[in-house]
C-alpha cells in the first residue's frame, strides 16, 4: 500500500575483506527444501451485471535460479475464469503492491480481486465486524489475475542457500519477480496469452524494471503495463537538501488538497482548470525562483510568496519561515493545525487528530490508520476461510516486521544514483524495443505520496521518440494513492483498466 517515507537516505560504505575458502560449499539436501503448496477452490462472483465462475489457486511456487537451485517459495493467489479453454484469447494480469515490503492485500481486496472489503471513505471505518462483498468492479471478467507477494511478504521466503536479504533490493526484486512470472507462465501454459503488469506505488518502479527484464532476459513481450500511483524516479519524491525538484513537483498536489479542505481564500469553481494554472506556476515562476536560491531579489520573492499563499492555504508567515520550501510531512501537519488535525499522506482527503500541535512534521497517516485494520482482518478471514489455505502457513502483510529487512537502493548498471534509483530508463528501453507496448498511468489528485505532477515530469523525461510517446495514457481521479477506496473512483478505475486490456489484447 504505502511507499517508504524516507526523505534522506544514508549511504554506508564498508570495506569487506573476505577470505575465500577453496572448498566448495556444501549443497543443501533436497529433503530440507520445503515443497510448494496449492489450495484450490471454486467460486462465483457478480461482476458488472454477470455472474463469473472462477477457480482460485492460493499457495506457493518453488522458484529456481539459472543453476536450477531452489531459492524461494514464492506466494501468489491466482484467479482464472472457469470454462475458458483458449489461452490465446484470455489475458492474464500480474498484480502487486509496493512498499517496498508490502504484500498484495490492498489491490487484492480493494480493486482487482473478485471480492472486496467495504470501508468508509474518507471517514473512519469502525472496528469489526467488517463487511466483504462481491467486487462488481473486478477485472476478472476481462482478464485472469495473479496476485504476487514478493519475498518477505505473504507466504514468500527464501529457501536453500538463499537468504531473504538476497531479494531485497531494486535490481534483486526486479529479477525475482520476473523469474516468478516466467515460471508461472510456463507452469500454466500461458506463454501465448496477452500479458499485463499492474503495480501500485513502489510496484510501479518494479513494473518499469520487470517489463524490460522480461523482454531482454526472458524473451517475453508484455502487451501493457498499468501504473497505479507512480514513482519511477525516486529523486522526485525525496526532498534532498540542495535539490528543489521535489518542492516544485509537490506544489500542485498541495493546491489540490487545500482546495478539497476549503483552505483557499478564493476557491475556484473548477478543480482541473485550477490545477492547470498551478502546474504552470510551479514549473515556471516557482521553479525559477527556487533555482535562484539566495540570489532572488525581494520583489520577486514577495510575488512568489503571495502566489504560494493563494495556492496552498498556508500562511505567509509560515511560508517565509520555510523559505518557500515546504516538504510533504510539514504540509500535512500544518494545513489543518488550527483545527487540531493532520491530513493523510496516501490520501489527503482523510483527516486525523493532531496529537502534537507543536510538531513540525506529521507522525502518522490517517488514511493508513483508518483503513488498514479492515483490510488486514478481512483478508486473513478470507484467505484462511474462503480460499481454504492451511493455517500453518503464516501470511505476512508486510516485510517490515521480518528480521533484517533493509532495502538495497543501489542499481547495478541501471538508472539513477545509489540513493535515488530511476527505473524510467528501463521502461523507456522496453518501449523503444517493443513499439507496441502500451502504458496506462492512473493518478490521484489528493495523493501526497506519489504526486501527479511528479509523474507527469517523469513521463516527459523518458526521452521517447514521438511515435511511441503516444503509447502512454494518463488518467486522473479525485481521490488519493489508493483511489479505489473511493466508490466512484473504483468504477472509473475498472473502466480504465478494462478498456485498456480489451483494446491491447486483440
């Protein structure tokens, strides 16, 4: 669900002196490697106006490396429409969330799966019992679905000589998810099926790498990639000292949030027209002013400050103290401070109690706090109940509680620097080599975790030829990071994704 909120990454360089033992390390006995398990059940759900009969397969695949060594049990839940005999006419969509370190629970029960949990949007969801219902907006009517849980989440964990940490990194994750997809496709005779990747948040950074890895290393072309709440270039989000890009790219989302909470002195009547105006200011006079640094003159600074007041709803005094630069946790804490409230990061429509009115930064995300218990409890009940998974299998919602979880942000020959990787270069490579590859980008106006203007900036800096730039389609929602928690946005989410799959799978 969530993307890591680290704004400054520390770099630790350690010189390791290793004595190499000349002896070959002992092999792991095959009888110590746990076996893959699958739990299969049949169901039906009403999707749209039709009853869809389907087979649910929950469990694990035993993943092997290039040396045919077992390296991981990889957890997944697959939904395949019953009665479909021609795989060439039935798309399959591989789905995952982000984190990094998140399982696929959120997209599973929120957007694409055949069942969904009901939450109050954007208000507080009461404690259990929670309500589950058929997901009328599941994509199962147009595509089979494979929910993927990366190592450390779900049932996925390293086996044999491998360690969980071997999978925890940008490049390592891209490779292992690609290996899973190849193995699933092979095991289930889906090589000639239309194929799609659907990732959310960090899952979009993963997708941009996976689509290229599959193509370059496994000879597997993908029909389309659906990017939900996008970050491909981490630099756009990290508010690094001396780098003003994040301030520029967050400003239109600050304006959208102030608009939603009625904090603008002269609130415009049309949100989209207003945000177009703010984009032009952010990429123009605001960016110019920040680029000048301390050389900016008093007249220009005053003009920019007045615009920031008008667009963000923050006081001029506060913006002056911030030197025209307000980061995301400062904004979420300051906007409703006088009302003793803080706004959400993943979805700024959500509000929570501000427990420390003197605090500079928000210390929790109201949206996450308000919907997570409902999702987690409902999923656990569904997974072990409806899907009949043996309870001895411990499903991990997140890898953050796993011992030693620490993400390796370095890329080896890829895009970005050691602390702010960029898989946009991977996606551009895949698009250039497969000009038929289509990309659907879904953005929430009230998403402060992955702001829409940052996504637009990234897409405009892929260096694509004009004839394939049109392969990218941008869509917007009046909701947040998990736009599908909003009922109206869920309907639009389904329409956009279904239309995309139907138009690119012929």
